């Protein structure tokens, strides 16, 4: 089978699975519904079914898809950025910084909402972006734009943010239950406002990443070679780092920390369709959204009580990633 045929099969399979996932999400919930109920609602909408199918289920499915697409796209960017398939959206400290902001808001009772974010979500978004900006600034002070310096600085900053988060939880144990939402991830509070807030940014970053995909292909050859071939290396690296951090911070702000999506999905897509970044970015976004859509279905239906979605992604992603590593080795 040629690479082009394999890509066509991959895209067709992902699209079919995505549509099936949305349909299953519309029919899954505490209120029992059937395909006939959905057809009757489409023919003759009523307020009760609109609240069930649109405001609760479809909004949740759309938000899950957008978050999965954002995390997978962010992971694909960072894996190309660091030239390392082990990189993920949280390697530069976004998740730890966002968790610190969310737990701080919960502990302090900060409830000011803006741009479709709740109080904890807003502080999670701002602190996630803030820690990446700090990591970048500290890395430059250490003598230039070096991947190793950025990576190690991100790990250190993330560890410090995690320690501060643990300290806040220890001092304010009464806020632990609310903090679990951010530490394990969930779409229980999904609404259309959140989806409308992040959708334009996900679309913009996807278009920009596809536009800059050729430069990312050149970066895989090394910075000196890429610059000799006409790529503005410094500006391209800034753009990809900013987009990946923005996507990860937006995801954490609306859903909490959801691991393994940005690590496993781009790695899997790269094996199936090849390393060229233009199709890789688009395919990772679609596959990541589809993957998280099904993980959310499992989180809602595998037990009588809803599981945090981070538990599902870790349970599915970790063994699959170990399998990939063993097979590739």
C-alpha cells in the first residue's frame, strides 16, 4: 500500500469514527434516549430535548473534541520543536503552572469569570501561559535559544509549581475536592461558552501550523541547515512555542489536566502517515479530538459514577505508548 493510499484510509477512518463518536455522545447520558428520540427532535424541536441534546450532550462532545484536537496539535508541535517523540504539551511547565493557578483560585475563593472561563479556569490559563513565558525568558538569559536549556528550565519550573500546588492543598484541605477537577480533568461543567472561546484559537493555530509546516520540516534537519535553506529559525521557534503553550493552557483552563493525549496521538499518527508535518498537524488534530471524544464516553459510562477523564486517558494511553515503544525498539 502506498503512503498516499494509507493517508486516505486514515482520514476516512478518523472521520467515520469522529461522526460515530458524536452520535454516541448525543445518545449517552443519565436520561435514556434512543435514535428515534433524536430523529423526532430534529423534525420537531422542543425545549426539553433541546436542553438534553444540545446544551448538555452536544456542547460537551464539541468541547471534548476541541480539547483533544488542541492537546494533540500542541504535542505534535513540541515533538517537532524538540525533535523528540517523547515531548508533550506539558513538558515546558504548562500543566503545573495552570494547576497552580486553578488551585490558588480555589483556595482564595477567586470567582471572577471572563472570556467564558470560570475564576479557576481564568487563573489556570494565565498562570499556564505565564510559566511558559518565564521559562522562555530564563532560557534566553542562559545564553541563547538552546533546546536543552528550555527543556530543563521547563522541568524545573514545573516541579516548583507542583510543589507550590501541593503546599496550597496541604494548607487548604477543604478545597481539595474542587481541586481534583483540575488535577484529574473532567468535562462535567462543559458549556457552549467554553467551546466558543477556544474554537477560534484552535482553528487559528491549526491553520498557522499547517502554513509553517515546511519550516518545521527544515528544523528537523538542524537549526543551521534550516537557516541555510532560508527558514527564519528564531521566529519559527517562537511561533511554535507560543502556539503550543496557548493550546495547552486553553485546554487546561476548560477541562483540567488531561495527560497522554499530546504524547500518544501524534506519535501514533506519525507512524501511520509519516513524519511530514503538514499532514501530521492536521491529522493529529482530528485524531486527538476523536480520541478524547471516546475517552469522555468511557468516563461517563464505564461506571455508575463518572470517572475523571484523566484517569481514562492514562489507562488507555500508557499501555498503548509502552506497546509502541517496545514495537519500535
